[in-house]
C-alpha cells in the first residue's frame, strides 16, 4: 500500500497486512496530494502540486518510471477503467490534464474555476470535474 508524505515530497510504502510503515520512501515532487492506482494494479500515479507534474510509480518495484508535466497545482486524480488515461485536476490553472499513461504525455482542457475533484464513470464514458470556485461540475 502507498501513502503520500506531503511535507517530505515522497510516497511511503505500508505493509497492507499490518499497516506498518516498511521504512521505504519513494521520492516524488513537492506536495504529493493523492495517489491513484490503475485498475490493473500496475502503476500508481501521484500528482504533485508544487511540482506541476504527475509521477508514475511502478507498483511491482516501487520505482518512479517517469514524470508528466501538468498545469498549475495538480491535486486530484482519477484513472479510466482501461488504465490508459489519468484525469488530473489542476486547481489554480482552472484546467484538467488528460494524461496518456502508456504514452507518457498529456493534453490540457479548460474547466470551471478551481477544479478540486475528478471522477471517472465505471464504463469510462464520462468524467466529472468538481469546480470549487464557481460551484459547477464539468462533464468530459
């Protein structure tokens, strides 16, 4: 199990059976807010707010495979059911980054003010973005 260590800029590895920290830390960018694991379990994606990027961690080796740039202050993340894309809310940029996980690239879409939450439908047909500043939902 992986848990963000916000102030250390790292992800800690926790024993899922005992909930004890294994003492391993995976260095990532500044202010890692959340972790999303692909449905196939192969990767954990970590948006780092002050680094304006998403780190891809291989769950089998706990190794950082790469970093994908995003827009301003990425904090929330959802992954599509096919494990192909991550949708990242860029809170101060008023955008979401659509991250192509296998291709390690991203594109940006403008949404409402202050996106703070994203969720993907179980069938992958829809993504909803909750926008804090203007109290709206954006459907993608």
